[in-house]
C-alpha cells in the first residue's frame, strides 16, 4: 500500500512472535498510536477467535466481551466510532 511506504511502515511478513512484536512497536512509534496495541501470536489464535482479518478495531470490555467491532480496515477505521463506544463503557 502506498500509504505504508509514505508512512515508513512497510515490513516483511513476521515469522515469529518476536518479529511481530518488533513490527507492531515500530508501527506504534512511527504512526503515533496512543492507544494500547496488542499483538497476536504467530499461531493467529486471536485472528481465528475474533475474525481479525481483514484488519479491524476492537474494544473488549473488562468482562472479555466485544463491545465494539469496526468495519474492515484500513478504510473502515473510523476513530470517532471507537471513541463513542469507549464513552459508552466508561
């Protein structure tokens, strides 16, 4: 994706948990992400359990239930919608 090249967040596919963590950390820094970011293990268990592909934003409540699920990303990421969902559970 051209935006990834522009933003300096173009990486080869990670092959281990450590590589995934390094890639996620670089993206958080370079993109200025200010919310906690979680990284799925190489086994892709979270992706399988939560239908994480294509990319989505999730808000998980303290009880472990999904409180918000965005449209597929990156174009389905509407920060305002996530913000509203956060406000409803705070």
